[in-house]
C-alpha cells in the first residue's frame, strides 16, 4: 500500500513559488532519499508533509487519507508522522527514558514503561534510560531520537539530515543500524540529505529534487547510471563531457576515438551529442610511443582507495580514477570500459537507450 502520495503539489512563500507541480510516492516499508542542493525546496516539502505548511494547490495523502490540500490541512499531531532532526532535538532536562516517552500520552504508566523498554532494546541502549542526553555520544543521542520517533508507531518517518553532526567513522555504522531498524519495523521513511553516498547506503531509492520539482525518482543504480538529464548526472558525481557524433546504434565518435555502448542508443547516425563518462569508466596506461604526447598526465591526487588523475589532450582535461601513480607529463593511452553510454542532447536531456 502507498504510505505517502504527493500529487501536483505547489507551495509558495508570498509571491515566490518554492514547490511546483511536485509528485512523489512512497510505499509501505520503503525508504526514499530526497537529494538536492540547498534551496531546492527540501525543507519546504517536509513542512508540507508534516502539516506545518498548507499547499497553494495539490494534495498530500497518508495511507489513502488526504491530509493536505489548498482547502484542508490536518494538524501535525493527527498525522501519525515521526520526525528526526539534524540536531536530534532531545530535551536536555529529561532522561533518555523520558525523552522516548514524551509523546506517549494515551498509555498507562506501565504501558509507557514497557514501550520505552522495547524502544531502548530496539536501538541497543538497554540500561541507559536514566542517563541524560549530555551523558551520551552523538551516535547514542541519534539512537534516542530514533527511539522517540518510533515509539508512537508512525505511519511515515521524516529524517532531516540526521547524520550530518556525527563523526564519519561512526556515521557509516549508524546509517546501516538505523536502516536495519526501519526495515525491521517496516516504516516508510523520507530521508533528506545533501550526501549522495549516505543516500545510496540508507535508502531504497533516490528522488532528485531541483527548483521545487522531482526530476527523477528511481533506484540508486539507475539514477547514477541512467540520469534523465545533465543536472542529475552531475549531482550524482563527477563526470567528463565529450563532444561526440553517433556512428550507429552502438558506437559514437569522439576526440579520444570510437566508443561503444553496451546498450543500443535511440539516436540517428550523424546526430551530434555530448557523451557523459564517469572517471571510473576510463582507463589509462603509459603510452608505448614516447614521442606521442597528445594525452598526458597533468595532476594526480591520492584519494585513499585510488588516485584522482587529470589527463589533458588538446585543450580538454579529463578526470580518471586509477590505482597507481604516474609522473606529471607522462604520455598515456586512454580507453573506455564497456557500459551503457549516456548522451545528452542540446537541451541537456538524456538520449534514451534501449533496455
């Protein structure tokens, strides 16, 4: 069943449109990452979903019930939505147990205690109920926030940059732990972040947002490898743009040679386009021809698992990922690994491939 259904949503502040014809669906138990740059409307969307902002037009439904429209806004406390914030928003004067129990208003004391114990066990904080937030690590505080949000059995959980204040080493483990908890509880969740790597690790799918609209909502693999346009492609990570001309359904001609696509291209022979190639799809090796200096190493930066290498041919610089260092000005040969090619037309939209 669809947990959250947003249809043609428009929101504005004064005369400024912030969300424009936005559509998004989240199924029961699905975790969706809302990814976009600052100012694209992510926070406004969360406010609209939670009931803090009434839409100018469009509808928001939770499990089939309309909770927001231009004429109707169900109060936040009646929506069954859980919220987890960047700063955890824990009450510093309350113990961990009382923080978790804060929203449990309609239960008996014994039921509240039992529910708090269940939540502490769920987030692996058994025995810490009497501590105060300042006595916990950042990761533990975030677990308390998760426990408090889940204590009321929310139908949808909204997470606003929940890992940004946590040390990177702890963050990776916490991302997986909280994902496992949400999957165990079968909670639908909308996770807002600027960090695509967090989104890939945490969510089932990614919704890319730009200027108040969802440009693409799909599995992470598809958004990364089959972006709908140049904006989505570049938001997903570094890439190289090469002018090209289509030879046939499988091949394009570029300045570095003929490149073949694993899937057929919906493009006509002779059609001109821009080819988008990720650094990891390019390979370099030292050229056997020491006289040929068409393609040379310009810069290398060690990134931990590999080297970010800039190579230059003519006046163009390409970014390549490789595993071994080469001296500057070394002549190299460059090749492209087999993959589904991504071509952009003049408007920046992707020329589709088959399959």
